[in-house]
C-alpha cells in the first residue's frame, strides 16, 4: 500500500475508534429523559448512567495506554473495539437502570483500551512535522462525532427508542475493525517492562469511585451522612495510597516522572479545568433545555451542532498554527473565549429561545474549544519521548475523562445547592398543601426534572437559578484553564525525541 494512503487510512481508523468512545460520553445525555421515564430514574440515577462509564474509562485509561505500549497498539486497539461492540449491545438490551449502569461501566473498560492506543498510533505513524495537523484532524472529526452523536441519537429517541442510541455503535465498530486489519501497522514500546500496575489501577478506581459517590449523594443527604463521608474518606485514603504506589512501583501505571516536564504538567492541569467545564456544560445544558425548556431529544441534539461545524472547520488550522507559533497563545485565549460562551448561557431561561439565547452561547463556546483542544493535545504528545506516547496519551485522556466525571458530580452539587437555596427563599412563609409539599420534596432530588401540569412556578424559577449557577461554575473553570496555560506552558515548538 502507498505509504501516504496508509497514513491517511490509519488516521481514519483512529478517528473512528475514538469517536465511538467520545460519542458515548455525550449521546446518552439526550436519552436520559426518555430512559428516566421508562425506569423512573432520579437525577442521581441519571447521573450514574453517565458516571459509571466515565468512572471506569477514567480509572483504567492509564492501564490502556500501558497495555498498548507493552503488547502492541494495534492489538490493544482491536481488542478494545471488539469489547466496545459487545458492551454497547448489553446497554441496548438492559432491562433496568441498575443493569444499564453496570453495562455502562463495562463499556468504559473497553473504551479505556481504545483512546490511548489511537493517539499512540498517530504518534508512531506521523512524523513530527505532520503530527500537529494529524492531531487537529483527529480532534476535529472526533469532535464532530461528539456533537453529531446526540443529534442522531435524539432523532432515534424521538422516533423509536433510547436503546438505539447504544446500538448505533455496532456498525461503526465492525467497519473500524476491518480498516485496522488492513492498514494499521503494529508498534510498541521496546523498553516496556512487561508488567502491568494492577494495584495502581484498583487504587485509582477506588479513589475516583469514593469521591464521586460522595459528591452525588451530598446534595440530598449532607456531608454528615455516613453515605457521604464514608466514601469520601475512603476515596481520599485510596488517592493517597495511589500516589504512594505510583512513587514506589517498579512499573507504575502513572509514571510520576512524566510530570517533571513542565509542558506535560501544565497541559494536563489545563485539560482538567477545560474538560471539567465541557462536561458540566454538556450534561446540564442538555438536561435543562429538554426537561425545563421543553426541547425534544432531537432539538436538544441539534442545539449544539454549531460546535461541530467550528471544530470541523478550525481544529486542524489551530493545530497547524500551534506547530508554527507554539501552543501557549491559543491554549490561554481559547478557554477565555469558551468561558464567554458559558457566561452567555446565564441568559437562558425556562423558555430558552434558541436564536436569542442558546445559539450565541454555543457559537462562542465552540470557537473557544476549537482554539484549545488540538494545541492542548499536541502539547501533551510533543512533551514526551515517542516510546512513552501510549502512556502519555493515556494520562491526558484519563485526566479529560476524570474531569468530566468529577464535574458532573461537583457541578451537580452546585446546581442542587443553588436550586434548594433559591427554592427555600421563594417559598419562605408560603402555605403548601400536602401534595405540594410532596412535589417540592421530589424536586429537591431532581432539580432539573420535567415540569408537571399545575407545578408551583417557584420550582421552575429555582431550576433556572440552579442551572445558571452551574454555568457560572463552568465559566470559572475555563478561566482557571486559561491561567494555567498562560503561566505554565512554554511557547515553543517541536517534540522531545
């Protein structure tokens, strides 16, 4: 096969494989109201449908990067694709919300094999001079999948069933496996030790799981409840154990020595802030415009289409520009622009007219993302030697997934807290019937739940205030990402050999 054609097809395979993973971080959002209606799920259960996937994906993606470097990136990539297809089918046929959450957790395990292997394959396939543009293309097309997924998923939810949202993955997986077998060349880290840090993976999963459980339960139970402080304490202890383990292990899952490189550390801190904001905006905006503003699932998916266009048109250009000028400028300016988009979402109310309120915010937010993501990813890959590409991409993707995981729980606590405080203020001194008191209690567990006929107007007003508090929190995260990039990333070009 012609080398240039092989490189192009390899990039296509990496894009398709990563797309199925990233799509399933967002496409489920438009299906949450429908599956909630089927299963009678609360806000916490809706969050767990998303969080179970992000938890295993974030906790194990470092292991995925290590396995790719050790056993071969093509081999691990192919295994991840096959497993993702099987677990997607399990999600599609789940008979209860509990089993759906379990299947989503298994789906995240499969995704943890896919993403770091795909970026490591790109790193080993493309020379330094072409890498920024290749990463920009990967970013653009996976970004398109992230937004087109909810659009198509919303259409399927409205016309058929939320279950087809998961079944959509199957044909894409089959095509990608065939493409990988034909064009992707095997690569691995010749200096890999041959050992996998299972203890580190378990400690990392326990740390994330404990902290996320505490954040999800705190809004309704309070920090003094055993169901909150016990998992929080356990997660904190596991996090300390994880750091100790990674400092002393002969073959650590997370080589802490990578963080001695300034660009690597700064880029991952910026990733934490930017992707936390992205996760919060995506999850809560999709819920709000459906359940409070009354958008259909398809309309909610279509509402964010401008982000697709901006990522498609601009990500490769910004990636190439970062190759020429250095990444710091765009990594600092991009999150500030996206923060402006998040602040514009504060104008969205219970009616949420699209052209006047949602569209301007989405456009500004998408422009900021397009400026940021490709330079950020390229900075991570260029800050480490080629042989560490798998683990480096695994670290960065773990940070991105963990950011979304924690943000949905933490921003959810902000939303629930603001909702409760505003509702208490509005209802102070009001005399409620027994039925109204019961409805208010239900609303506290699901602050952004769909309005019902005869609902108190105070519930809708409080939901708007809760949503706006969440979007303000996301804007502050983006400002933090900009500051980290401006102060921490060196404005230089090139990679470590």
